[in-house]
């Protein structure tokens, strides 16, 4: 692209060339007006301007510059338009020579400052510093919650071993029924356990930082279950006790279903190494549905600092969804507990205890509360009513 001041310079050069040509013409006229003798006797040797007949015109120069721009890959429409405009003006001056004495003045364009490109190094440094600060805050909060969680679990286990946590009390009961669940498969009754009661707890403590594992969804019973009507179930003498702050009955969405959260199992025998829960939906007429196996958990040994008693605990911290569950009073869930001993860690898991939980009240509303549930010894009586199950060891 040729700037405007360069085009003006070209026009000035053309004007100077025109002046020299006019001087040459005047000199030739004088030679014609005087006789040859006077011209030959003259000692003056005027210097004639050098006229190059092979010199290219300015239009040719502009055209060649435009071609060079195109050949070098220039595709800017603004630059090409300026080349065309300059060539058109020069051609116009050739057609109208009197325009050469009046070249167009230079145009003053608005000043546009070129702002320096801001370096991204400072921004990256600030972002990295902010990220590091937030990460440190998160780590500090996690350490605080872990300390609080360890103290909370220590207090719960101390209360459980000292007898303060009564199975018939309405405090610290932990199983939630809210919006999803999983299945259970019945197992053959194996070794009889002792009369020791094992409590399955689940809690949604806002300060609890244990990781809740989401298990696979609990399969439903057959599709004809919803057409068989509701089976009346007695909940007053159940094997569970509500807490002091039960959740108010909410509108139940049968499509979304609900979820059960399991917290921990305590009062295991010290020789038990691993445990696993198997859940299954149960209907009074349809029977047991398809079972669902939860993952296997390791048991930890706990020693009461006051009494010195040893027992095993299993931190479950897991939840199981039950989507698309119809609200029926006769619908319940059966939970089986399987364990292995430390003496034979490679042997398969064997059934050790079981329990049964109702899901809906007499108005077919979801029982959204916290429970403390005692597990029952074998054999499994999944068809028994809740008052009869409450009498089992």
C-alpha cells in the first residue's frame, strides 16, 4: 500500500518533470525563431533536460506494486481498494493535465493510539495465587472436620458401650428414608449368632465428613404389585423408635423414589473382619424382590477406655436409592448382614444378622425419619409382622 503522502510526492515529481519539458519546448521555439547562424555562433551551450523515453509511467508503477502485493499473499480488501483509487486518480490526471497543478491536499486522519498488549503473566500469577489460597483454606476446613468427625464418632461409640444409647430410647436413631433405595437377596440361615444386639445406624450429620458411597439402585418388585392393594401393617410395636425431631411428611414423588442412608454398625464381635449389607424390597403378597449387594466394608476394633471392653465397628457411610417405588403401606425392606472372621479371611461372607424396616405409614406416606435399628439373629423371617419381629432375639 502506498500512503497518501507518497502519492502526493509522485504528483510533485510529475509536476517537476512537466516544468522541465516546458523549458525544453521554450528552448526549441527560440531555436526556430532565430536563424541557424546566430545559433551556431553562439557560445552558449545550454543544458537540455534528459528525457528517458523508456521511462515507465506512474500508473505502471502503481499497477506493479498492486500485483506484487497480490503475489505475496495480500488479500486485504482495504489495501486493494486504495491501490485502485490511486491508479484511478493518476489516470484521471493523464486525461486532464491541468489537474496536475492542483493536487489534492493530504487528509488528516484521526489519531488512533496503539495500546500495548497486556501481558498475561500477571494474570496467571494472580490466578495461581488465588487458587493456592483457596486450596489451603479447603485443606484447613477438611482437617477441622476430620478432627470433629473423629471426636463425634468416639463420643457415639463411648455412649453405645456405656449403655447410654438405649435401643428403646428415641435419641440417636439413625436410618433415613428420603428419596431412593436398593435390593436384597435372601440367604440360607447359617451359624447362629450370640444374643448380642447389633445396631445399624445412618445419620446425615452436616458436620460428618465421611464419604457416602452411592450404591446401585434397588430393583422393584413385579409390575403387578401396584394392582394388589395395600396390606395393612401394624407399625406401633415395630422394632424401631423415632427420634425426637422426625421429618414432617412431605409430598412423595413415586417416579423419583427415595434413598436410604446407612451410617455404621456397632457391637460386632472383635474377631469379625469384614461385613456386607444385602437389601431387598418385600411385599406381603408379592414376596421378596430382586436383591442388591452393597460393597464390602472393613471392621475396626474399638476399645472402651472406661470398661476396657472390645468390640468391632463398621463405618458404612453409604446410601442406596430406590427410584420409581409405589407408595404402599405393605411395602418394606429386608436387610441382611454378612460377615467374615479374621481366622478365615478367605472364606466367603456368611449371614450373621438381619432386620426388616417399614417404608410407608398407614396413609402411604414415606417414613422420612432417623432410626436406630437392632439387628435380629438367624433364621430370617421376612414374612413375619413387625410386632412378632420385635420379639425375636
